[in-house]
C-alpha cells in the first residue's frame, strides 16, 4: 500500500512539473520580441572645396560633378604685388566668370574669395607665405583699416559672398595683431552681409589665442608629409584625431581641411600630383599598388625612363572618406577639400555620398 502511495505521489509530481514547463513555455512564447535598435545613421558632412587659378578648368569639372554636395566654393586666390596691394592673376580673371556660371548651374551655395600672403612680383619672382607682408598689413590700426578697406572694395567690385583669409607662417609677435584684424574684418563684413572664414595652420597656437567669435575657422590637416619631408601620406588618422581635438579650443564654427592628390618623391625633388596623374603614372609603369593601413592612402614605386627611382603617395575616394569618417567620429562635420581638379570618378561619387544629406 505504501509503495502504491509513493508511486502515485511521484506521478502527480511529474504531472505538475510538465504542466509548469508547458505554462512557462507558453508565457515565454508570448513575450514580445526584443527590438534591436537600427545602427545610427551617419551624420552628413558640410562640404566645401577650393578651385585654384592655375587649374580652374578641371577644378570646375569636378565642382560640376559634386554639385549641391558642395555647400560653398572657395575661389583661390588673390595675391599681393610689390606694393602690398591685392591683385588677381590673368588665369584667375579668365576663370572667374566660369566659376560663377558653374556654381550657379550646380546650385552651389556661395562663392568666396581666398586671400593668400604670397607676393608675386612683375619679374615673375615670388615670396610665398611671406610673414613680413603680414606684419606690414596688420601691425598697426591704420594698416589694418587700409587692408580691410581694400578687401571690402574687392568684394563689392566682384560680388563675392564672403572672404577667406589664408595667411600662413604668422610670427609669434604678430598674433595679437592678427586676432584684432580678424575681429575688425568680421565686424565690417557682417555689417555688409558677407561671411568670413579663416584658415589656420596646424601649428597655430590656438590654445593660447583669443580668437574672435563669428568667423568660421578651418584648420589644415595635410602637411604630415610633403615637400618638406620624405615620402608618406598627407595625413593619417592619428594626425586627424589630434587636430580635431586641438580645434575644439577655437570658438564657433570650425572645419578641418583634407587634401586630395599627393606627391611624387625623386631623391631631393618633390612634385605634386593629382589623383588622375598618380593613376596614369602607375598605369604607365605597372607598379604594385599598396594601401597604408594607418592613413588609408595609396602608394607605389616606379623607375622612370632615366632609371631614377620614384615613390608616389596619394589619396583616392576611399582615403578621403576614411578621413571624413575619422573626423566625423571626432565630432567634426565641416570638412574642406584642398583641392578640386582631376579627382577620380569614384572619388567624386564618394564625396557626394558623404554630403548628400548635408543640406
């Protein structure tokens, strides 16, 4: 009898366990499925680019392809003569009407004039990025007023929407005068409904400067390797991250400038090459192409018809978009491209994709 009771008790326990399992399974089955959040959309970039006077035709071809992906177009550039007066090259004057036509047809927002502190003399000699010129222009209140008046007259005469100041190799003794010049120029331009953008070298002491609020600031990020060094990429991701962190000390709107194209090193000689030129050289010489992991840049070596060894580094669309992604992750969504002209078709497509929802 006792054995029978024990058997019944075990049977009842088993039934209860089975019922509990079935009920639990039913409850679990009815629970709503866990919703997996979609990956965050990439933040679009506000894209601007330069067209240069010595290569304005291929530059405008690229600008037309980029179209509305470009928020603004920088017309490069106004130089200085021996008398410290601004002037345009013949190539610039020839290309300016076409620059305007292309910008209007492509629905590009603005065309701004870039000023550079290069002296070009009548005999053809040059003094690029002349620091003493900057001193003469901004070291006194009277000098700044004269220079600002000339800038205003130039903008009025040629109907530019804004101006960009690209004065480089500024001496430490001049930074206080430069910041005063930036502030005074911004106030004058703002009163006329014009914009001001200021280009800063990566070595500019932005952490200690009192830069005025109002202008947009853009820091150059393409001098890691170049005419001053041996072979290497114009930038790498660590370099971009450092500059993105440093530019946070700058007030207001800020951008980072990245560079297309690259360089061809041959002994002590360095020549700039566009993306299309770099591709043609490699195609002619059949060199092995490699992509650098740290920078995303392409590089190869070749031997010319004089049996001289060359090394070429350059950026393509994959390089530029990887740099844009690096900056975007660092909180920088305003990107300037130096410069348009003979970019690859794939590169143009990728730049459009990076900026297609920016407007």
